[in-house]
C-alpha cells in the first residue's frame, strides 16, 4: 500500500482516504441501526458510533494491506 497518492498533483495520505470511506460506511450503518430500531438498545450512541468507525477503519486498513 503506498503511503501517499497523487491526486491532481496533490499528495494525499492513503489513511485519510481510508478514514473518509470509513466515515461514509459508518454513517450508513448508523442510519441502518436507527431504522431497524436497535438504537434504543445502545447505551451511549456517540461512543458506539466512534467504536464502529474505528472497527471499519481497521478492517479497511487490513484489507488494503492484503490487497497491495
């Protein structure tokens, strides 16, 4: 996995792009949890969202390591 990507002449850290993708997936999962009704079972919603974000980011990092 390259440390940086060249996007139109600007070097962007790979981890930044990974974190942005993880944030989008986390938002989708958060909406899904709310619509299904599991949100009422969560004790601290912000802490839950943060932990899901960390898990999704870590899983994306591991996948990128295996691919590249």
